[in-house]
C-alpha cells in the first residue's frame, strides 16, 4: 500500500502551502499569488507560470528542469548552461549543446568579408560595448593575405592586406550596459 499525505495550509484567502507525497494535483489560480517556496523532488509544469508582474526573491532550483516558453530575469546562474532542442535531422532524438563561458559579459558578431576592407558593426554596439575592449580575430580563406587590423571603433573595423581580402571574422566586446563581472566572489 502506498504511503502518502496531503497538507494544505491556508491563511485567510491565501493558500500558503501544498505538500504531498504520491499524488498528482492540477492547481489553477486566476488571481495574484505570493508563494515563499515551491519545492519537490520531481515537478512537471505544463502550461505557463506567467503574470503581468512577478518577483522571485528566493531561488528556483532543482537537479533537472525544463522551461518551454520564455523565462526573463535580470540575472541567472547555473553550474552549466545548455540548450536542448528537438534534433533537426534525427527523429525522436534531442540535440544538446553547452554554452561557451568566460570571465566577462560580452557580445560578438561574426561573418565573412569578401572584396572589402571594412566590417560594419551593429548600430547598437555604440551603447552596448566598451570600445577599448574590442578584439578582432581573422582567418584568411584560400591564400595567405597578410591581413591586419588597421583601425577600429564602435561603428566599424578597417583592415589592411597585401591582396584582395577574403576572410572569416569574429569581433568581441565587453558589455558596458551592465556592471563588470566579479569573477572570484565570496560565497
């Protein structure tokens, strides 16, 4: 025989907790709720956790979680970060990729430059990136081109070469719209 319990605590019109062991509950709320904790060893949320205004002042934690839809926060952290999508070419499989991590909040643009000496940066970089943090990586295609970065600013990167330019590029810059990342922190 299964051992289970359910305990509901209520204060006035506010449901303060639901605890259970061995049951499935579909709970719908069509008014604002305040919850200090939602926890369990296994949880499945289908539909949405949504609202016009919401504040989480504690933590959403677990060993495994799946959010489908949109999760918006000022900051999020995890031991690892990944994306998990239906596999684009193998039915019934999923594709997992890990996220690249580094000691900064940065953005990048990448692409291919052919027959020109200038790479135009996105217009929003002027308000998003510290100009003195811009770095440029170039990979010539086909032949050695002796490509060098001649000048750069928040609008463009100008290259110089002994031949016609054909290269891949990655340009990275540290964000200035958020505080610098404190890499080593006390717990």
